[in-house]
C-alpha cells in the first residue's frame, strides 16, 4: 500500500473567486499542472506524474498533448530546429 503525504497550501480566497473554482477543484487543478511541469522538467516519469495527478497514464498522456508537452521530451526549440534543418 502506498503512503501519501498531506501538504497544505494557503491560497487567498480572491484567487479562487477569480478562477471561479472551489478549493477542491483548485487542488485537483494544481496537482495536474504540477505533475505536468514535473514531467516536463524530467523530474518525474509518465507513470509517476500520472499517479501524482491522480490519473491513469493514458489520461495523463492526453493531458500532455492538450498542453503541447511532448511525451518524448522534445522541446519547442528542438522542433523548430528540426523544421528549419
């Protein structure tokens, strides 16, 4: 059985109001976007990031595509260099 750490983050209510989300929705979005960024920076694997985000791997891979993050680690700069070669 996996152990989980509970991390509390204080967010001004005006942020939640501005984003039009409640605290649970914000926490879920924050987990997904943090997992996305940790994967993009090479700190987590696809499986680890998916688990962190509370998603299965196929849904996380779809999230990567939605945010234009390559599963293969290609950056936009590399893609542009390849296109210009």
